[in-house]
C-alpha cells in the first residue's frame, strides 16, 4: 500500500499530461501538426509567466519576460533564467501548471525543461527555453470564450542525486 501511494504521484502526473487535467499542458502531441495549423488572428491571448522555487532549493529562478501575446495556432518562445548562487552544485527539477486549468488541454509544449533534472554548478546561470503553442481549437471551445489570459507557472524543487522515483512494474534494488 505504501509503494502504491508513493507511485501515485508520477502516475497522476502522467495522467494529467495525457488529459490536460489540473492545468497540465498536454504532452505527447505530434509536433508536425504545427506545420499545418491555421492561426486565429482575431483571438489575441496574453500568456503570463510565473516562477517559484520550493524551500528545498536555493536557486534564483524567474521568467525573462512577464508576459507575451500570442494567437491560437502560432508558436511562441519564452525563456526562464535560473541561477545557483551557492558554492555547491545543485540539481533541480521543475513541475508546471496552466491557469485557468481548463486551458491546459490547449497549451502544447514543443520543447521545455520541465520534469528533467537540471544541474547548476556553483554560481552558474542558465537560460531555459519554452517553445509552445495554443491549439487553434481553443477558439471554438465555449468554456474558453471569456479567457483572454493564460498563466504558465513553473516550480523548481531540489532533486537528490541518485534518488529514483518508483515506476509501475519496476522494483529498484540498491546495489
């Protein structure tokens, strides 16, 4: 029962990425779709960016732009900056969500730094890109009719080196 509870977090994350539940941007989309999208020029959306760090990590983390304007069906590029102000290397890992939550199913990331370990050496500073688009179907969803701002929010946590998350059907035995 304890093992199943511990595995619930990564399983829930995978489920949210697949369905857009809980403001999680949909993962696993076909990026070739981008070539054939038709932008909805009449529907301009503001995408605001937020950055947080958990108390466990001593990084400085912030978006390089507070907001950008996009239209559904066009790609956009934004950057976040992270700095390790300490005298020791730190490995971080980020999670994200999209607000309003219902917009998460239309927010598609082509490239991002989320859920991947990022190692910053002492006093190192890096720029991290997020390449995304809002699905053109956003415009035809009646629930999105009054939505004109979407917020993309990242939170970085410290990842312990060698720490492994349990995967379903896999039993990790330390050696």
